[in-house]
C-alpha cells in the first residue's frame, strides 16, 4: 500500500510560520510522500515562499509541489520555485518526478493548470487574441501534464498521480457558485489525465468546493484545498503494483 | 421604467458596487484574499469562508467594516484547520 498525503491552498504569510510544521512532522508515521497542490503563498513573494520552505524542509518524506495562481501574483514564480527546491521539494510544471519509499516508486506529474470551464460550458479558442490566449494557455498546461504522465508510464512506477492546482472536473467544485466554474478549472486537464493515465488526481484552488470527484475516464479526483479538508493534510491509501 | 416615489440610489452609495469594490480590495490587500464570500442579506453584508490565520480574519473584518460603514457586517469567517488526520482514505 502506498500512502499519499496532500494539501493545497495553505496561503502562508509572515504570520503563518510554524502553524503546519507540528502536523507535518508526523508525516513519516502516516505517509510516503507529501503533495502540495499550489497556492502555497498569498502573493508569491520570496519572503512568503521562505515561510513555506521552512515549514517543509527536512520532513522525512519527499515533497512534490505545483504552484498556484497566488504563487504567480508577484510575477516571480521562478524565485518561488527556486526557494522551494532549495528546501528539498520537487516543483513541477509540465514535468514528472519519481520518489521512492520502501522500494515503491511513486510517480507524480504536475502542472498548475488554468481555467476555461467544463464540457458544454466552457470558453473556446475563438475571437479576441486575449480570449484565444486564455484557452491556449490552459491547453499548454494540459499538454504538459499529459506528456509528464506519459513519461511516468515509461519509468516503471507503482502508482501515477496527477497533481494540479486548478480542477480537472466540476464534481469537486460543488459548493462554489456555478458562475465561476470556468475560473476554477478545465476539462482539458481531465482529458489529459484520462488519456495519459493516472491512479489519482489531486488539486486545490476551490476553497468552497468538496473533496471527492471522478473524471469521466474513472480516475478518482480529490480537492485538497486546506479550507475543504479542514486539516493540515489528508492521506490517501493506494494499492502498490502488487496490490 | 422608474418609480418616481423611489429615486435611484446614487452609484457611490449603491451597496452592490461597494461590496464588489470591497472584494477587489481584499484580493489586492495584505492577505491576498479571494476565498471570502460577500453576500447581501437585505441591508446587511455576511462574510463567509475560511482564511489562513486570525490576523487575516481580523484584517478582513476591519476592512469590510470600514468600507461598508453604515451597513451591518456579520462575519462567519473560519480559520483553516491545522491538525493532522487520524486515518487515511482507503482507495485500494
């Protein structure tokens, strides 16, 4: 059995230092990996990223993260990424990482993702350049996720996990106003997950959403935004290759 | 058609727009808060959602009361939980 801990939307700032660390220090007892589903900071400043870095450094389990829209707000995502990597985290954008625990190979493919909406209620790549770029940006994120999942297929993993900030499905948005669904996720991410192959998809972003969902291809989806799960992280038990 | 007995509210006093501007200011403020829902209940504004810290909650409530002066502001804001779970979800 492989144990996956995950949380997103921890929105750390100067007043947050030490709030999650006591719970994170229990991770080696209950999890093989910690996934961070974006919006780790409030404004994406290096100072806020340093708070997160101190919270996750030397936890005793591998940490794999994607950034969220808040982590881009200060327009220095490369600096935020570098600070988190210095603390030992794998930070993914259209990339994959494999971490090991007791011999199990846990593959994670990640992208921030973006919006656009869901089948029948979505933006199209049409009209003004800004509108086309909106959809094309989401498509590039989804293509990166698909390619990363395909990489994992070749890297002999026991489980494959898709990690995003934006949601791949509307199920886990239940509780949010339907009018804002197109700003919370995109079916392009779900299509990438279903065609690339994954055992679990984890995302954040939708604070008023719900935890449980599933893609139309049958991949289970979990919204781990901290306001949704109400704890420092949740843990999911997945079968290893031998069951 | 306009009812002459109830003149239109000047835009600057319109509570709808004041609430919309408050949402913009909360997003651009120190907490960068986009997760607070601001809902009108008659003449009252209700704040709901989960925020990262007590400092954020207090900042948001102070800002809301300043910007919506003249209207009651009720807060049901929660602080994000930081405990660790005592069990995992079985997906095997």
